[in-house]
DNA sequence: CCTGGCACTCTGCGCTTTCGAGTGCCAGCA
DNA sequence: TGCTGGCACTCGAAAGCGCAGAGTGCCAGG
């Protein structure tokens, strides 16, 4: 195991490199950090850290830069999550509180996150499967034509037209509507299929076909709308990527354009707690030079979607993690209120 | 006025520069184009073109590159719109035909346009004010609670809840629904206010309040949803911007993030016909090194929204204009069908 | 009005030199 | 055993230099 001091050296290297964007040498280190030892000692420690793969030199006789493995250790063991200042927190709250609908909430969140972290922000729309049902409405547009409206606790509304196999009476409709709501309101979408499974049986023969049709459309909606959407912002922050950025930025922009890639990226994040994926830990090749900090958010205890940022591996992890966590928390609050 | 040959020289310069991305000299010009005169003559012509401000030299004794004014002349007088090949047209049609809903249409359009032009594509969602009403549905959720659903000819669906001042009977509801539809279906949103103005008067006293409420919500929806949305794609094409792109790309990315800027940009485009804004003709500073090619599209004769591309001033104008026009045409068709 | 010729002006490129930050290693010391 | 100062060495970045080539402007002649 690495000694206390060597870890301290690694921490110092990461911090300096993140700040200056330049390889850091032993002398500069001892000057900027009170390590209490001489450059020579630091050099020895650095040699060990390099053997272990935590740092590397771009070329012989240049300073060291952290490797992905080095950042990993830094994030896991050496760095905390830097909480935001209370003015910052208040600003977040105020900004998000001004949102008028779900689109607006997501849009504001993305802008906020991009601004706070000065990186690319990605926010997933609350997914239907994990949401709960607030209300199911069933409306007769014509004797054999219904409209299904689904409202979620996160503010999403979905509607579908239904052509019934047979005319459906007002009373049957009211009956179905009432039973449907009593069964599913407050439940998670994922649980709906079992909850309504036996519903057709309790209806008259003549209505059974229609009830089945309605249910199948309902279930279909759940599946279809599981398709996740997301919003991204702050791409102009990519220009702060580094000196050699032309070559770095292209694949990143390409990856960001593929919603599928991003959804997978967020999908890989743990459901609870914060996930940090560093450099090559990201499956997608184009993102091998980036780190992704993601976290779930939700209106209640459970995460209904995820949000996060994408930035260079050389990023301020404590600060970024603090911002991501804070934003997720407040978005959750806003969603719970609305 | 410039002689025929001088215009020909300008055209040749633009074409070569667009292709090679390098200042073009007199000798190269005579070699690659059958101008029928010697380099020396071309040099004289170039000197004139430079005096007139159509071309410029980056430094003494380098070749010439077109100025914004030069591109303007090229677009206005020298270049046609290059039609797409028929396989290309068929591919567009097939790709767009696969769309399942409005979001999908817009999404596919953006990807298509970005791919065809290899530039950044911007597509505005069909605006409600210029759309026509396909159907208005009015549903009773409770005795004094209605739901208004608005369906446009471009596939957009909007819904609103309405709390009525007094209970509203089934028959009154059916009556209102029928009258409303008979008046507004097929009409443009902008015309709706006058068309429904006198509707409350024809109802019983007790229902008049509710009818007014419904109408005010309807009008409110029209106003609110006038807020335009848009989708962009192909930002990774910015990496093909040029050699000195780090400095160019930042303001462009920033401009693209501001929906307001983009909407204004498209808004400035003429309602009919294609608009090309070159370099400094764009009001927004960040876009001074880019050109915008925009055109309106719609389900009928009239444009309901606009779409276009943003790229370096050094772009293939005929090809880009061809692609933009073709895509706009086919999107219009798709919208008309659905 | 066009053309060939000529002198001139730059930029870009490759080469060499220099400079300095940073390293590894070693011998000495607590 | 672990820290330290010293020293020789390496190698990239920056600066200077010279050259080749593309391109120009101008002029005299057809």
C-alpha cells in the first residue's frame, strides 16, 4: 500500500495539474505544497507512483500528469465532495423554482449545470417506467372511439386514441375509469401490467373486448414511452478542453449527438449515489479522454432519471461532484412539488 | 460594371477556394480553369476585383480569398442552385417517410440536413400561429372540469385543463364542441380569435360563463404556444471549420446554444424563397465567420416554419442551397400527408 | 488590351542551436 | 531505513537562420 505521504503527493499532483493544465515537476510541487520534504524525496515518491501506474510522464524529463488510474484513486480516496456555498445553493433554488413546466425544468437544469461546472451538461427526462401514475383519464370522443390520457407524477402527459371493437356505454366507461384509477394511481408504471391484468374478467361479455383493447393500448404506451429523451447543453465549454483540442473535441461532439450513446452512458451509472467514470472507463471510444459524473434524481426517494456532466478527465472532481449532487437534489424537490 | 471575364475569374476563385481552403493564385487559376487568358491578365483582373472589395489577400504575396462581398456576388449572380440527384432525392423521401410523429419528423430532418450538407442543421418546429386547426376536442373530466385538446394539421397536440365557473351539461358540451369545430376546423390559428368571438352570446345565460372561460383558455393556448421551438444537429461538423478553428468555433457554439439567437436568425429569413446571409450580414457577432442558408417550409403553400444550415462562409453554396431546398420541400410533403 | 518577363516579397519548412525544467542516481547523514 | 543535496544527463520548446517556392506588381512589346 502507498504511504500517507505518497498519497499526499498524488493529491498535490492532481490538484496542480487540474489547475495549471501542465505537467507538474518535483520542485514546483514542494514549493506550492507544504509537504515537509525535499524535491529529491518527492522524486522518489513519484517514481513509485509511476511504477504503480498512477502518474505518467508525457516524455522523458517532463513533469508528471495523473493517469486515469491516478484520478480514480484521487476520486475514491483523496477527494471529498465540495459542497456549494449557500448563496450558490440559493441561486440554484431560485432559478429552478421559476420553471413553468417539465420542459422548462429540464431546460433550466441543463443550463444551470453547464454554467456551474463549466462543462457539458446532460439531463435525462424523467422516465415513465419509474414514474408513478398520477391520473388516468378515459374519454369518449365517439361511441366507439376513446382517448386515453396518462399523467405522471413528474408532469409528463401522454395521450392515445383508441378505436374500440364495439360501442362502449357511458356507464361502462365511468366504471372502467373508476376501477382503473383505483388500481393504478400512485403506483409505479412498471407495476401497472400486473395490477390491471384481470380487469377484463369483471366486465360484461360485450364490453370485454373494448376493455382489453384499452388495456393493451395503455400497456403499449408504457412500453413505447419508455424510450428515453434527454437534453444537453454547454457544448461551448468543450472549447476549454485543452491545447490539442481539435483532435479531442470531434469524437466528443459526435458522441454527444448520439442520444443512444448518452443514454447508455447514463444508464451505466449506478441507480443511487454518484457515479464517476474516468477516461477509458467509458465504454464509448470517443469519450476516452473525458470523465462523466452522473447521479440519479427523482421526485421522491427513488431516482426517476439521471443527470450529469461530461468533461475532460482533467477536471475539478470535488467541485463538479458537489454541483451535480446539489442540482440533482433541487431538481428532485421541484419535481416533487409540482 | 465588371466585365464578363472578371466575373468568371471571381467564380473560379470562389470555387477553388471552397474546394482547397487555400488562397488561390493567378497561375493555379489558369491551370484549373479554361479562362483563355494568361496568368498576367488574370493578375490584372484580380487587382481590379480586389480594389472593388470582392477578394482580398491574407498577406502580401499570397493568393486571394473571396470576401463576404465576393461571396454575395457569387451567390446572387454567378451560382445557381444545384439540384440533388434523383437517388439522393429518393433517399430523402424514404428516410423522412419513416417518421412516426412530429418530433420524429423534425429529428430526422435535422439529421438528414446535417448529413447532406455536412454542416450544422437547424429546424424550427411548425409554429402554431401559422398552422391550421385539424380538430378541437372538449372533454368533461368532472362536472365543472373540462379538458381542451387542440390538434394541428402539422401533428402538434396541446392540452389544457379548464376549471369552469359552473357545472356544464352534457348537451351543452356537445353543442359547444360541435359549434367550435364547425367554425375553426381548417382555419389558421391566427384567425381563430375573430371566428369564435361571438360564440358565448348564442348560449343560455347559465352556460355563458363557462363558454367564455373555455374560449379564453383556447386563445391563451394559441398565444403561449406561439413560443417557437427548434432542434439543431450536426455540431460535430464544426470541426471541419478550418485550420484556425479553435478561435472560430467557440462563439459559434455559444450562439447555437442560445435558442433566442437562432430563432431570430431564422426569423430574419424571408418568408418565401431562400435566404442566404453571409458572414457579417449576420447580426450576431459570433456568427460573423459563418453563413446561414434558410428557407421556409410548410404543409401547404404557406410556410409554417423555417429550417436551414449554419456553416463557414467558405461553403459550397449551390450544393447547400440545393440540399436545403430539397429537404424543405419533402418535409412539407410529409407534413401535408400526416 | 493582352502577354511574357523580371525583380521583389513574403510565408512555410526544415535545420541547428540554445536553454532550462525535470529526471535518475549516488553517496552521505540521521 | 529513509531523507537529502549534488550532479550529470535527457529531451522538448523556443529562437534563429536560410532556402525554396508561390505569388505579386509592373513594364515594355505585340
